[in-house]
């Protein structure tokens, strides 16, 4: 079966989604104009421009019928939350930087977006014909069992969270395996739900495994993993059905808002004051306490949405790097990218391979944000665009945009008619998932993707070889 979903009802649904999105964007732009908290009109203009450029690829994808995995579209749309909204509404967070620095940061984001869009729209090609692109690794009958694969990833997360059964030397390997399985099963299952192919029992199985998995992933008071999985689930449903699950989106946003608000008090209690971690049977009480904290009034006048915005913003770190570079710290001229290729070497063959976040730590030390000891406990979210600027300035922003625009368009074209369970189809699922990792540097992004690729592409080969699936 092709995932491309070309023609027919999908085109009509895509057009309806396009019109809905167009109306939402128009309303959002008007709202942002009237509520923006910026220092001058130029920053308002920059913020609105970044927001619109973030949404354009997604609108074009919907208008075309959503015939390809929205990898490029997802990477660009994240610029709205990471850069546009902070520029328009996080003035306190950017108060340490001059208008010149903030303006230059806005230009850097726009150059990145325009370069990416130009490269994407100008890139052409033909669909792939080799076995990599056209041969399914599994038979079609396996698709209806994919939803039950979430049981294994949920069970692993529960064991990893509440027990010490897993040996430490196996933890990293098993985490990569089951994280890849979880992403694959979630996206494919929600896409089938969007297409109206899931039966009642399959829907129950999906929710009965996905919801506990999200709960267990949040037990450490870090919500980024759960948010990423929710994003994958919503994106799969949207890609399959070309319609927005409004009720689910509203409930999810409200719940995340409450958890974000109560997260600080929970971390104070369980991290700083070292309260005992909850056991499996204490999970309901743990989340009841968390929600209670989230519903209580907080100090200061920051709204819940403002707090959520600041925690997902990459604009402030981009301004920091721009403020330092090149007057205080020279450009790195590609130094952080020298760690990308070594990350492709499996640790099995290179036990002393540097940590996946080595480029992130080098950036933190180079700009005086942390010392060597601090890297053992803290990882700073720089983001791909900030790393590009630290290396080459505005030229780096342009080169990063061209890189994403060209290669992601090529991959989308080559995989147009790829079966879901071909190498190409599975690779596009992973790339769609990894497009949410905007806070990583390139070395960390490539390293984590490589682990997932080995797992996700390897499992179907094993299944076909051993079980004839």
C-alpha cells in the first residue's frame, strides 16, 4: 500500500484543510498584531513575517492534497513557536538584548526560511524506482497488527521507569529500539485512524497503550518526550484524514498548560528537596498533585501561555549568540559540524566515541554558558539555526535553509510512491518524527536519528527473514 494518498477524496479534504488553515492563519495574524508586546514596529513586522513564512509550506501541502510526508513542512512550522511568537510576546525574555540584536536575529530566521522555501520550491526530480523506494519489507497484512506494537514500547517504558530490571549497559540500546518502535506504531496507527481504517477494538488498543506511555514518559517531570509523541500522533492523523481533531487538540493543550504551570513546584519537591519518586501504584496521586499545583495561582503576572512560550523559545539563545558573535567570540567556521560524521560510527566499533551532544557542550563552553563539569548534568537547547549562525553568521542561516529545502524535497519526491513498509517509507516516518527535534545541534540530531534508523529498518528485515511477515 502506498502512503502517498494521491487523488480522490484526499485532494478534496486537502483543499478544505487548506481553506480552514488559511482562515486560522488570518485570524492568528490579526490577533498577534493587536496583542504583540514589541519594542518597535520593525520587530512586529519581523515577527509577523516569520510566522507567515512558517505556515506557508503547511498550507501548500494541504492545498496539494497532502500527498507526501510533511517533513519539511513540520521543520518550518516549528519556527512559529520557536522564533515568531517569542519575538512578538516574550519581551521580558529578550530584555537583555538591544533592538539591533533582536532585529538581526529576526533577519537571520527570515533568511533561513526564505532560503529553505526557495530551495524547496525550485528542487525537482522523479520518483524513485529502485527496490529501496518501491519494495515493501513486510506484507500488507502486518499493517493491521502495527497498533498492537505499542504494547511493547509502553511495557518497556513502564519497566524502565519503575524498576531497575534493565542492566545499565543495555539501557541505551533498548531505549533506541523501543523509542523507534513507538514512533513507528504511533504514526502508522493514527494515520490509519485518520483514513477511517481503524476498527473500534484497534482504537481502544491504541488509546489503552498510548495514554499510559505518555504518562510514564512524563514521570521524570520532563514533558518534551510526551509532547513529541503527541505531535507525531496528531501529525499522523492529519496526514491520513486531512482534518484537524479539534476536541483532542483543545484537551491536549489545556492539559499541557496545566502540567507546564505546575512543573516548577513539582521539580522543587522531587528534584531539589529529593522527595521519594512515586511507585507504579502512586501514579494517580502523583498526577493529581501535579495538576493541583498547575491549577493554583502562581507568583508574578505571567500567564500560562506565556510560560509555555518561554520554555519552547529558541529566540533568546539565538539573540545571545548574535550578541556575542563575532565581536566577543569569533565564528566557529564549521567546527561544531566536524562532530557530525563521527557520530555515524556505531559505538560498537568505537567504544570511546564522543557523546552525541558533544557539539552542544562545546557551544556552551565556548560562549561561557557552562563549564566542563556542568555538561555532565545540563544540556542547553541551542537549536540547528543558532548553531548555523555560530559557525557562519547569516551565511550559515542561508546554507542551513538550502540544505533542508533541497534534500527534504528530494526525499519527498523520491518516496512519492514508496510503500509504507519499504526502506523509504519507514525512513520518511522517522524523518517526520525527527523534524520535531528543533532544539538539537546537527551532531545530536544525526546521532539520535541514526539509532532509530538502524532499529526501525532492521526490525522489518528480521521479521521478514525469521517469520516471513
